[in-house]
């Protein structure tokens, strides 16, 4: 059974690139348009990994991560940030919220796939 990934980003074109890259690597990918949509989808189905942007309408990435970590089923699920935010301060906030890793946009599809493979196989 293919590993499942929830890709949360308000940019449709970025989600398309993520989905294309990860599906080509054999993963099943579900898209969410913002943090609130992502949280609803994560409550409905358990994913093997969550990939989230930071700056989104309705609910940002850090709030999404904290919300997911509060759910028993997501306390140990890997969560990666894929964002334009690259400051050390923001990375610290991400770690404090419960993020396991950080990728900066624009991203290299091959690098994304490598990181995902390392994290969930």
C-alpha cells in the first residue's frame, strides 16, 4: 500500500508541483487549500506525512501543526514545512510547534522526494 501524504498550500500551482513530484515517486497525495481544510482532511483520514506551507488564509502552518499535534493520531506523524519562510526564528517556531523538517520554496522536486523518502520510506 502506498504511503499517504497530505499537501497543504494555498497556491494551486505549488500543490500541483508537489503532487506531481510525489505521485511520480509512488506516494498517494491528498491536497488541502489551507490549514483549516488540511485539519478537516487530517481528522477524516490518517496520513503518513503532512507537508504544509506557513502563510495561508484561514489557518497558517504553525497553527495547523499545533492543532495536529493535539490529536492523538498525529502526535508522532512526521510534519514538514514547505515555505518561503527561511529565518532561524521561524524555523525555531516551527520546531516548537512540532515540525520535523523544513524545506524552502522554491523547492527542487528531487530534493523534496529525497526528504520524504528519508522521513517515511
